[in-house]
């Protein structure tokens, strides 16, 4: 049987793309003193306003421990504030500071837009639409249970 070499598979290519994308994204986020994943946290608060830690856990689809650690780091670096709710001291509400709003806005409007433009440079509109459709199909196929 003639099997393809690992480096010629679509899976290998997707893995390589993900690595390069992650590294490039990390370089861009470093300009804001942020690490991968923290921008999603900030974007969630920018778009949804102040939220409880439980709401962030649900919206970001991560563990409560991840939200707690991320919130602590972002608060320490001045991107957000945490405040206990008056009605229930166990509930913590998280809000962006001005620094957090500025960083989230710049990341959404500039940083990720630059990376997106770099990814699809030299592609026609039709090719971009086709690529998006094909990647959505790949995702659906992978998520599908057998």
C-alpha cells in the first residue's frame, strides 16, 4: 500500500499553519504585554461589558481555574479590575480599565486585522471565500462524532 508521508498530509500542513499563526500572534500580542488567550478575555469584556467570573468561564468555554489565573494576571498588569458584588460576596465582577479597553480595541481593530491580511495576501475574494468554506467543513468534520 502506498501511504503519503506525514509531511505531505493536510493535517501536517494545518499543524504548521497553526504554529506559525500562534507564533506571529504571540509576537503581536507581546507589543501589548499580553500572552495568547488573554486577548480573548479582554475582547469578551470589551464586547459584553463587565461580567462575573462564571459568565467569563461560560463564554470563553474554559475552566474556572483558567479564568481565575488569567484575571489575576490581567489585573496585576492593569488591564482589568475585580470587584465583589454587593448582594453576594462570593461573586466577583470583572471590568476593563482604560488600559484594557485600549489594548482590546487595538488588538481587535489592528493586530488581528494585520495578521488576517497577511494570511490571505495575494488571494482573490473568491479564493478567500472558498478557503473559509473549506476550513469550516474541515472543522465540522473533525467535530462530528463517529
